[in-house]
């Protein structure tokens, strides 16, 4: 066999191998596409049945168990957090398909800053990367018309993360079909303290303005040192309008994975009548069945919860 024949034979062999590889890829893509479409149809049927009962307006998630997931499967710690983000994206898709309007996730507590500096730095970089991905054209946020809101003491964040969060909020401000609240650099005690402080400052400013116009009617006796004989009372609505979470109604369901029943300083003001659901799975393991069970549990208890709300 001549060298030319060998080259032709070798080229033909490579071409056949490439064609077979492309066909294999196409077959896999077709199978994945079919599986995805069938899964979507099945979920539509399931959610149609669920919709015969009341659907929660607001579901909040405490995403617990990323680090334990890493240890469980002998993975790098960072891999657990990345798996957790994939689980979050999937759960958001399910919730939006079910037409849950408000979703809140506990992404990073103020207490988490006490973790090892290497882990905190990794999480900050991962959050920046994922937040920037939210405003991409094909992101889940744009697919479902979701407005993004970041709740927490954002000045505690790295500048790059804070700027990414502000950009995402601005970019999604016109979306109106649903709201995703991401609690980052957040604790409930910090939220309440900040709201009370702002309410007091606003109240005092109003009284000073009235006093300067001679319209305070004896409510104040301002003498330059801040002393007062009386003050206008602070009421619940004053505080609530300054809460980080004022963009959403109180949650109907709070889901915390890993089987834990602790609230971990999350939405303490808002969750007095929320139904707590604590599946034993770690956050990256959460799936459709857990969401379905949480909604069924809500539907079973919804009448009792509404009755308790009316009593208060």
C-alpha cells in the first residue's frame, strides 16, 4: 500500500470516527431533550393537581448542608457550595412553574463572616460570579420575569459583590412576574435593629420639622440637647416599612434542609405564622418531592393558620 493510500485511508477513518462522535452527541442531546420535555409535562400535570388547592404566595428557604454534603461525598468544600447553587436554580424553576410569586433564600448570614477567611473569600467570589450570571439574557431570572432583591446589611460585603448585587437589582427592576429575595449579610436581629433605628430617626426628624414650623403642638421641648417631654409613638407599621424584607409578604412556608428545626436568626419578625418544613436531606439533595410535600403540608394547615392570623 502506497503512502498516499495510507493517508487517504487514515483521513477517511478519522472522518468516520468524527461523524460517529457527532451522531452520538446528537443522540444524547435528543434523549436529554426528550427527557427534559417529558419531565416538564409531568410537572405541569402535577402542579395542575396541586393548584386545585391554595398555592403559597411566599416560600422561604434556609439552605443548610452544603459543607456536610462535601464531606459526605469526599468532595472539596467549594464543590458542596457549587452543588448547592445548582439545587437552588432547580428549586427556583419548580417554584416559578408552580407560580409561587415570592421566593426568599438565606444565602449568607452575618455570622458566616466568622468562618475561616479562605472559605469566606471563596464564598464571596462564588456569590459575585453567580450574581453576575443572574442578569445574563438566558438566566432563570429573565426567563420567568423575576425581580431580584438583596436583603441585608450590604455595606458589610466586598465591594465587588455589593456592586454586582446593586447591578442585578437595577437590571431586574422592571420584571414583575415574581420576586426573588436573597438574604446576604443578613440576620433577623440586625434587620429589626436597623428598622427600629430608622423609625426612631424618621420620627424624631418629623417632630423637629413640626417644631421648627410651630406645629408640634407641645409634642416636643427641643432645647438643642435632644431632650423631649413627649414623643410620638413608634407603631408596628413604622418598623415594617423600614425592614429589609418589606418587598414581600410574610412567608407561608419556611423550608430548612438537614432536618434542623432552628430558624438561625432568619425572618424571625415575619415567620410567626409560617409553616416550618424540615426535610432530612442536605440542601444539594433537595428535589421536587420535597417541594410537593411542603405545599401539601401547607394546604392541609392553611385554614388553621388563617384562623390564627385573624385572631391576632
